[in-house]
C-alpha cells in the first residue's frame, strides 16, 4: 500500500510520524493532507534509512538540491561531495540528474547515502544510454529499475504530448522548450511520429509508481525559459493536462506533485501559483526559481531567490535551488553552497510571510544574539556556517562586542 492508500484508510505511517516531528505538528495533519493529495511524503519502499519530509499545504517550504554527472564530467566522488554538502546544509530532497558516466552506479550510491528523498529524471538515463533511439519499453524498464533501486520521486514529462507539439506550429515564444526532459520527449515524438509513451501508457506508469510507492513529479516540459514566454498558451495547456493526470494518479493512490516555472516576471508569480493550485486541484507545487529576470547570468541564484521568496509566500511548496552557474556550466561545490544558502533564505522568507509554524522565532533569536554579541548563537542560526566563520574572523577587532563595520561606534553598545 502507498502512503496515500494508507492515509485514506486512516493509518498514520511511520514516515508520516517522522515528517510530522520535523514540522513540529500533529501527524494527523499530514495524514489528512496525504489522503487529500495536498501533501506528499515521498518514500519509496526500497529506500532504507530514509527520514522523509512532507511537502505541501501548511508545511514549511522545502528546498531541493540537484547534482549529477555529464559527459566529460564523470567523477562520482565529486558528485557525492555535492550530496554531502547538500545534507550538511539541510536540503530537504536531492535529485541526481546525471546524463553521463555510470548513471546507475552513482544513483545506487546516492540512495544508500541519502537520508532524504532522492529524485531523478529517467529520461536522462534514456538519452545517455540510447540517444533518441530508445523504445517505449526501454523507457519503462528504466523507470522500473530506478524504482527498484529506491528512487522516491521521479520527474516525468507526461504532459508533453501530440497536442502540445501542434501548438508549436504558431508559437510566439523566444525559446520553445528549455526543459531537457521535455525536449527529449518532443524529439522522440517527432522522430517516431507517435504519442509520448508516458502519456499514452500513463496507467502502466501509475501501476509501477503504486507498486514501489514512487511519488510522481509531473514535469513541466513547456516551462518558460524567458520572462517573455511566461504564462503563455503552451505553459497553461500543459498545466491543464497535468491537472487531469493528477486526478488519475489519485484514483490509484499515487502521490503527485506538479512542477512549475522557470522564468516569470515578479508581477506574474502569484497568478502562476493560483493557476497551478486551481488547475491541479491543490497538488503540491514544485518550482525552479522562478527567475524574475533573464539578465542575471552569474548571479541567477539571486534572481531565483527573489522569485522563490514571492512564490513560497503565495503557496509554492518546494523550491528547486538555482546556482550562480545556471545557464553557464555544471555547478562546482562553491556554486552548490551559494545556491543552497540563497534558496533556503528564499524559503524561509516565504514561510515568514505565510506564517508557517511560528517560524519567526528563529529571527527573533538571531536578533537577540546580535544584540548580545553572541557570535556562537548567530553561527548556529546561519544558513552557511563556513561563510559566517570566514567573515566573522575577518571582521574581528579584538573586542568581541564589535566588528569591522561599526567598530567602537556600534550603536547597540549604548542602546
């Protein structure tokens, strides 16, 4: 039985209890949300040692960290360092997005080492192993293999179908498709002249997901990769399809979250969240960014954090981190660190705005620690302790009750 099936029978699972403890809430709240579909607890039956977290309505905004190998960058140990850094900085989930090297080997090691939910995009394994020449059966075998390994959630671009393809005939977009997984399915349909197998054989996919309790993360193949393309007919057409697929998944007790943009101007973020929540029946919403401008190259962790904070405020449930390397290169360790810190700040700011579980208490503790010059307490609360240590050490002036910003003129000394 899946988490959703058990929740609908009134059963509070051990996974729900663990997630509730992290949230500091009654596990019945999570059970009810899982039963309704407004909360997911990704927890593959084969992921041993998992300490799952709840994603969805009323929960703290979660963050996801990506890493993975590509051709020419196939060092498993380096990617495992990124995993460990993600865990050290308290990422809520991680995704292995490898498109090169020993994909299965790395994924197995990631699942063995990760106490948080692990996600993948099975289309990447397909394109790495077979190029565009895979069959529908190849694809489903890869999904089953990953489910057996213990993957907790999979991004699957089921909403990219022949009707989506036809809409591109008169597209006004600057960039038709920027989703790598969505692009794989578009190219496959064009080559084969047939329907997307994930859409055509969706019931088979649901049976696999139900067997292993894999949460479906319905991918947005037409997410806007430019603010010019935001909230257009391609994005909304796919969102309607994903809403229909969400209901079909719930009929088989399969947990679902829906992925979202992308690049969205600040004034359209609230509308995007409302659209998804309406068209997808309140299913948890998981977004990349969103980036609020297209000209932040080298600083896109900041453009994404601005959008992410607003998105979380308006009801987005999980933010996928964006690093300074976005659009430029595979992220290095320093990029991962900067991306996680920026995204955690965005999630926290959104939670403050929507009043999740008196989260503001941490901010009050930090303020009191600053007032008292309690550097240890400030370090404890910092998202990035390594940067805190470096900056604090550089700013020391002998007197622990001052730093190099104000020095002896610190206004808190006399107020």
